[in-house]
C-alpha cells in the first residue's frame, strides 16, 4: 500500500493541470456555448437575449447543409486516402530494422516540421496554371491546353495529405510492428493469401491504431482553414471558413453556434468509429 503522505502530493500535482484545463479550456468553451444561444447584433456583438435561431437558422438552411456536407466529404476523402496510402508504408516500415525504421519515420515526419502555410504555398507553386505540374505536362505535350488544378477538391486533398499522412503512418507503423510475426507465419503456412493475412490478421490487430489515426485525420481536416482557403479558394469554403468570416465581422453568436455544429460533427464521427471498433471486438 502507498502511504497517505505519498498520496497527497500526487493529488496536488493533478490539481494544477486540472485547474489549468478548466480555466483555459472549459471556461472559454462554456462561454462560447452560452454565446451561441443569444441574439446577434446587426452592427456586431450580441444582445444577451436567449434564442435558438442561431442553430435553427443554420440547420434549416440548405446553404449551410451543403457546406456541412462538403466539409464532411473532404474529411472522409482524406481519411480514405490516408488509409490507402499509409497501410503499405506501415507494412514496409514494420519490416525494417530498428535503426532504419527510426530513420524512415523521421523522414516521414519531415512535413510536420514545415508550417502549414508554407506547405500550402508549395502546392500553389506546383498546381497553379503556370506551376510545375503544368510545365512538366506541357513539356511532354506542347499542344496541351493548360488547366487550373488549384481551387478544387483534389488540390485540397493533396494539401491535407501532407498534414495528416505522417500521423497515420506513425500510428499504423507502431501497431504493425507490435504484431507477433508468428501469427502471420502460421496463417501463411495454412495457405492464407496475402490479402487473407491482411484482412484476418493484420487489420483486426491494428484496428485500435487505425481508429485513433482516423479520428486524428478527421479532426485535423475538419478544422483546417489555411490549406483549404489557399488550395480551395472561395468556391470550396468549409464550415471553418464561415466561422472565420463571422468572427471577422464580429458576429460572435453565429460563429459560436457554427463552432458547436462543427464540434458535434467531430464527436459524432468519433462515436461512430469507437462503436465500430467495439463491435469488431465482440
């Protein structure tokens, strides 16, 4: 048993971060939640009169529904692309020796050392009408008409992948590395194909890491602003873009309500992923 005089300092150590979390996270979030239920002022700010119009106005407006569907679609596309691209990389990295695996993972995380703005502008240079991609294509096909690859869903997904793919690779590499090689060898000795080994051995044993990676990817892409704005332009604005617009024009109640709609979408996705993982465990 731990003596009582040892327990007290540990409790005190836990109080400080909890107070910090409550003061700088829970209090602002609570204030925003209250603010989302008050009337907005036509000249900016808020009238402290209770109303649900900030939510009902958005949920009943087809325009906001289209924006929400677009936001969710971009995040889901990013999740699918991350899984497709990260799993082969993780399977390759897991076979490397520990030294080379560390080197490989360090290289894979290099994009995280660069600012999101710099990465987004890098894609602007590559995908622009006079960018690198069109220059290379025109070199091999001089008669080709130059296309604008920017300001599209594809450009947004390319940009988001440079942000999220390193996280997914790290999650899956650690999970695959933890699988006992004997399980895979036993399945292969019984005649299992590579797809069978992946589906029946690797995938079930990595589903927790996959779920964590998917949630991180979804949350990061759901709240991405700079990358979506630079690569998508005004035509492909997401909910975060409208939250910024409302904040810039001092329409705080509308911005707060839209923020909680975004938070609700993220929590719903996390709940669905956790439900699927728990069902698979049964």
